[in-house]
């Protein structure tokens, strides 16, 4: 309480996680009638009882909000943001990555884990024939459901068209060097950054329709959505993009426009507006738990 008072904290914003809740700080803010915002980065079916002391919930997607026990606190959807200017400005560096300039390059970017669908991506590569197509994987072998380096090498096999880059710091250049980005997640992605990053890079995206992904990717317009276990549909949609350069450009341009228009600044403005609303309520002497605000 002394810290909050001395620092003149106007709003306490907590990133909620299963091991990150701070009841002492929540109680201090509550006693000082400082508005409390709890930020859900995934759906939480079981939440701490302290959530009821929040003034507002912010969820990274409608999926995250609907799947969480908000304990009666108003929930607001504010999607994730990324430095989209960075991903819009990537450079094509195929020569550095060992890729052919004339190939159609299909990319997977993210943690190399089973829940991220890396096995589905490798199956996609096996089902698409032709020397004119190459596949690139950028990301760490990470998590409890990943592979050892030896296991992953065996999964890739002897297909010279598949190139594993490991962790990259120049990920914007990897996006720029791809023609199509595939995100075959096998779990409920709350709000995947790959969707914004690939969109800003002007790349068409083929993704599984899990979690909050359908809120971001418009099927048939900024990319394609398929069921998480439908490998045939994945092969079909990627195949369409491989064989139609104009389609790749059209869908990629739409993806960039949506990323820049909807996700570059809009989430920040929504959060600013929520802060303004909470501060106005506080200044007006409203109680710390407004029960009348509607979900946005």
C-alpha cells in the first residue's frame, strides 16, 4: 500500500497466469480503491478467487474471455500486438538460408513442438511433390512435448527440400524469404503472433482453426483455415497457393492490410480507452467493481 500510494499508481494491471497471481498486491490496490485490470493470455477455466476484486478483465481474444471464469467481472477483448513495422520491412535472404531463388518456399515459424503441429507440417511436405517447392522451419526445439535434435533429424529424414534453421534473430527476413506461411497448431492458440507477423510481411497464411485464430484470419480472404486434423485440406489449400502466384499476392496483400489496419494500433487504442473509462469512474467516486459494463 505504501508503494502504490507513494508512486501514485492510478491503475494496477496484472498479467494473470497460473503461477503469477499476486494476492498481496491485489489487496493493497483494493484497499486503496485503485482500479485493477487482470490480463488473460489464455483461457482459464479455474481462476483465483482474487479475480473477483478486479475492476476489468482483458483477454487476448474472445476465445480467451469466453473460456475463462471471470467471476462476474466485465471482460474486454484486446488482441495482442507486435512491432508490425519490423515484419513489414524484412529482406529476402534466400541465399543466406540455403534456399533457391526460383522455389516456392513454405514456412513454419515458431516453437518446434507437437502442439504447434510440426508433425503435420512435415507430413504436408511429404505429400507435396516436386523440386520446385522447398520447406523451411525456424524455431527452437522447446517444451515438454518436443524432440531431441536426433529425433527431429530422423523425422525430417533425407528430404533435401526441408531446411531446419533453428532459432533465428532475423525472423523478419525469414518471413520475407517465404511465399506461404503455415501454422498447423494442434491446440487452442489464444492469439498467435505468427498470424500478425506473417500478415505484416504480406504472406498468405494457412492455419488450423483452433482457439482465437478464426478471429484474426479470414478464411478465403487473408488465408485459409482448416480443421486441426485435416491433412488433406491443408495439402489442398497450400497446393492452391503453390500453383497460383497471383493468388499468393492477392491473399498476401489482404493479410498485410488487415494486420496493419486492425492489429498495429487498434488494440493499443482499445486498452487506452479502457484505462480512460476506469480512471473516469475512479475520479467520479464509482465503486471499484463496476457490474454494469458490457463485454466488448
